[in-house]
C-alpha cells in the first residue's frame, strides 16, 4: 500500500490575501445598561439577519472606561462573534485583557479642499470598473465587491447576500440582503429591478423588510439612497 503523498517545507501551505466582511458596532455611550438595552432593541429589529456575523466594536467616539465582559457576553448571546475592537489607547489595553484584539478597518472620508491656482492640467480621476456577475446568487451564497460597484445580471435569491464598497445594481429580483457603501460611503445606492429583499443597508443604515406586501415597491423597480440617517426609495422609470 502506497504512503499518502505529502508536501514538505514551504510547499505545505500557501499565504494569500483575503478580505473579511465584519459588522461594525459603533458605541455612542459607555453606560453598560444603555448599551445592552440598545443592543436588545437593535437585534429585535434585525431578527436573525446578523446571526453568526463577526463583529468589530468601535469605541473611537468615547473616552470613558468600558465594561467589556457584559457587552461581549451579550453579543455572543445574540450569536454575534466579537473578533476585535478599535478605539482609544486606554480601551485597547482594557479590551486586550478580555481577549479582544485591536484591529483596523478601512474607512471612507470625504475631504473638500480648495486648491491653489495652477496652470498644470487637473489629474484624471481613475475609477475601478464594476464587478459584473452573470449568474444568480443562491441561498447561502455571499458576494463581496471590495473595490467598488457590483452589477448582478440575474437574481439575488432569498438567503443570499451582496456586499459592496460601492453601489449595487440588481437586474433581476432582489430577495436576499444587499449592503452597499460597506466602507461608509453614504453616496452609494442600491438599484433593484424587482424589490423583494430581506434586508438592505447603505453605509451602516439598514432596514429589515418584514412585510413585503405592505411595501408600495414590492416587486417593482426601485432605487434606494441615503438621506442623512434614513433610507429613501424612488421608483425606477
């Protein structure tokens, strides 16, 4: 009987880059009771849509101490998996004591500058070509477009998920989750030829669709944009 073939030395593994999508939990209060109550309300609204998602806790806006154990335990009770945090140096030290490492997430910032007069030609802005998907997304499949927009020629089935740094165009029924502006770009949007989603989100503002029949856009073409902290809907055409 021949021994199994093995690969020795460096050939035994490969190191490749990977992009991991995470839910970003932004804290606006250091009060534990307030945080747990807000988390309960958020999870009641979201149902099971965020279950089993990795979570990064963002405490950048806070300077008060944070009681990490009850927050971490509450997230786990909702089947969310805290994998790291980002925040003030004091928070990083205290979080590390509870096995919550510091991570860095890409963020999108809009900066408006008035340039000095110049005779040189303005640089040409380069745009990343959109990702084009010509096959339907089935239940359980997740598509991530880390560089910009994504165009889906077919259907996004129930239980499927589309996540994009840019905007999302679905030329068929949208029945799963669509998350645009994953890096925080509030100028992105979602277009669906047939509006039947489970969840939509733009730049962290999300809406769970519990009763599609009550929506005036059910099975209609729609464009979804962000206006402040609210999602807006307009019919296509």
